[in-house]
C-alpha cells in the first residue's frame, strides 16, 4: 500500500467545522473509502484478529450489539455472521448507503454518536471501532452514555488512534478527514474514571504502517 498523505496539526481538538468537512468527505467518497479501507482482504483479516476476536471472547454469545460508528457495514457483517443481533449507527449518509448495499437485511440508522437516544440497559455489547471523528471534549460523555446503554456485565469494544498530538488530517480520498489522537494512558484513565473495567487491550498497526497505531480495548460495565 502506498503511504497515505497525512499531516499532524497543532490543534488542541477537532472543531465542528473539521467534523463537517470530514463527514462531507465520507459522503462524497464513500465507495472509494469502503473499497480501500474497509472491505479489502488484508483489512478484514486484521479486523478479525484485533477487533472481532477480542470482542466476541467477552461479549454474550448471540447477544444484542450496538455498532457505534458502523461505517460501510463491514463489522456489522462480521458480527452478524457470529450470531449477534446488531444495530449499526453512523454519521455519514454516504457510508450508510454503502452499508445498506453491502449488508442486505442489515439495520442501519444515521445518528450523531454524541446524542444517541437509547434506553438504559438496552444492549449486551457495544462495538465502537474507530471513534476518531468524535472531539476529545465529547468523548467522556459518549462513553458514559455507552455505560448507561449496556446491560449489567455488558461489554464495550473501543479503538482509537495513538499519537503525541491531538489532531491529524488525512488527504487520500480527494477530500480531508480530520481525526483525533490519544495517548494510551489518557484512554485508560478515561475508561477507569467512568467506571469501566478493562479486561483486554492491545496496540496494533494501521493498515498503512505510516499512519498512527491503533489502541484497542475491551471493557466490562
């Protein structure tokens, strides 16, 4: 894979304008993004190893799962094949359109993850891969909501980018995508402060090794 054009920015956090630009990029280039970053065989192998396997090890078998940030439906498809009853929510109409095409019969809803409308104790598991388009200032509230939505002993899978700064921008699709960066201890302290118990965590390389690594974890309510 060619190195992906990207830059690290001095910004303290994502701005609402940067989020808007990112969503517009996903909407306009949803097909290209899905084929390059989501559904290629190498990425699927990596996702099964670092995402799906750890989540399914701890999540209730054939339980109800909220996929928060479902993108083009790849992980929805993989978890459904494992027997889970899934609902996928995401911010990009373009990506959700791709998800509906690629996962026939799937259940997808366009929602802002910063204001999800679910009742307490609605899900056995929440699968939140790549929540890098949520500003850091809002992440604690999002995670608190996840804790509320989970049933007792429910499981959360979370993955975020690691880096020394706070924001970087990718320019590989014909438009810009602004994404957040975290330090590992920053994520751990945030999770523990909310009351989650981390039962598994691991760093993993990006599909493009020139990009920031992932830090993934599984936590119990």
